[in-house]
C-alpha cells in the first residue's frame, strides 16, 4: 500500500534561489511511486513569492519523499 494516496495532501518547501527563503505549499496527490519515492500531484496554493512563472495554482509536480514535511488526509481539512 502506498504511503500517500490519491487525494491526500503533502506540504512541500519550495526554496527561493534568489533570497534563500523557502515557501511552504500544499500539493494534492494524484498518484505515488513508492519504488522511486516520488509523489505526483497538483499545487494547491497560489505562491506568495514570485517564482518566475514556474509555479502557480494547479501546476503539476513530481515531488521526492525527502521534500515532504507534512502529510494530511482530505478529511483533516474539513470543519468539525
């Protein structure tokens, strides 16, 4: 069973190469490759920093497990 399932959310740091200050954003998982330790997903945040047009809400990404700092199920974002 994969560690990250479709619909899960992972928080990833995107470093700014100019300032060195990272921005943390959520990625919604579309699939996972446990063998290669990669998560494929869609950026679920609008970046605050100027990412030179490389990142935006809805950007498709491949993220290494080593870049993931937090993991949540979709139900953890619903109001109780």
